[in-house]
C-alpha cells in the first residue's frame, strides 16, 4: 500500500520472461529476483471485504472441518495473511484444533484462543514448527516461490508421518489463465504457474502423494489434497506438450489482446470516465500495461477500506470506494474478475449509481 502518489509512480518494477518446462509443463519467470520483493506489514492482500469471496473461504473451512475431518489436529498455515482462515479452523465449535500461522505481513495478537492459536510474523521455516503438524494449509503462496519443490519439501518436513500428515494447497490454475487469455493474471509477484499436472509433479518430487485435485472459484484456482509419502516418487508423464502448445498460442496472441484492450478503453473513455474495479494484482497489472500515463482510467475501485486513499503502484491511479465514483466522473467500470459481477452490480444499484459494469471476459471485450 502506497499513500503518496509520487512514491506510487516511482515504485520499483521487474521484468517477466516466462518459460515452460517441456517435461512437466511448469511455467516460471526466469527473470524473477526474490530480493526485489518485501512482504511486510505494508503488504495488504485481504479479500474478505467482498461477501462473495468471504462466502467462498467459509465454504473451504466447512469442507475441511466436515468432509476432510480436520478436527483434533495440529495445523500449520503457511502464508496466513491476517489469520482469518486458521482462526476459523481452530475456533470452530468442537473442533479441538490448535495451530500456528506464518506470515511476515501478519498484523495482530501473537497468541489467541487461550494459547491454542499463535502467529509468527515471519516467512515459514519448518524448524520453527515446535511439534510435527497433522495438517498444513498453503493458500496462494506457492506461486510466489521461485523454487517450489524445495518449498514443498520444507512443508513436508513440518508434517508428521504416522498417520501421514496432510497438505491442502490452493493456487491459480495456469490452464484457466491461458485458455481465457487473461493477460492481467501474469504479474511479477507470481513467479511460478501451475496446471493440475505440473503441480502434482512438484508434489510428488517433494515427497507427497496426491490424493485429489479439483478446480474451484469459478475454475480459476486449483485445490489440492496431498499426504506425506514414504518415498519420493518419480512423477508419471503428464500432458506437458498441451501446456507448451497453449503457452505458444497465448504468447503469439498476447500483443493483439493488449492492443484490442487499449482500443476498448479508448472507446469507453469517449462515453465518459472509466474506472477499473479491483486494486489487487489484476487491476494493478492492467493499469500499468494499458494506462501508464493515466489518460484512459480515472481511478481504481476496491472494497477494502485499507486500500482506499492509496495509489496504484507504478501509475499513481487513486484507489477509491465505489461510492466515490461520481466524484471522478466515472460512467463505466471494468470488472477484471467475473466472479464478482453480481455482487458489484448489486452495490451500484443499491447506491443509486448509474454506472455500467463492464465484464472483462464477456464476448467482444478481449477479441
């Protein structure tokens, strides 16, 4: 979060050079430098301000408690954010769970729930887990890690072996990004991208057995359950060739997509002010790619009050609440994630705001 416009415009940048493994289909940014990033107390990634997303997360919690039997367990969450997810698992009535959450951006009490839950405001290290965990939770972390197999091995080291410790992992699905030509989903913080097959390969190389893989959140995410294996397995052959072909097709088409979107924003601007809806990585990426000089987009909307009053890194677009859109003369707002369409249209209608919500993935927008 950057509260000064000038500082926002001078935010550091990095290069993205994506390569695909022809054996497993893993996609990574070979120009990534981890020292360029700092996940500290100024890092804000809370999405629970959206009722839709909050309901989705609550559904995952219920899934673990009721369907996966995560009860009477020692839980470790890697990248716990503000601690909402692990707190829900430990505080659930009758769960008898205890846990520890790791995140350098965590802000809050270090100990909660009479000592059954504690937080460590630093990056995860297996050595910091006092007792072997029964369950590890890792949501939207592995895509930030340049050496995912080494990372997964450290997670495995924190899990017990009898009965086998379990890992529940969530990450964006690269196949969905490529298939839907969502070029604003490739950004610097994400240096590692997975399909279901390449993620399974990484887990097997790290000493896990994959129990189940499924798509969630409108097919945008992969949700994986794995358990500690006795031995490191050699991954079976997967459909890497399909991923390589999809990456090649996407790379050929991306420049045309960006040009088409530039024309699209010009057309919307001719009818009035334009805003982006969502000041997360998607919105920041699109603003930097298509409006670095702030001639097309007047502001970026976000429901998170901690982001409102700040500025988009790289461009300096102001981040505002949706009720402030009339002050910027906004007539249309481009929604970068279709999952939030119904929710955001309801907000605009309830606020009496005559603003068109343009879905970025609707027919004709990105062609």
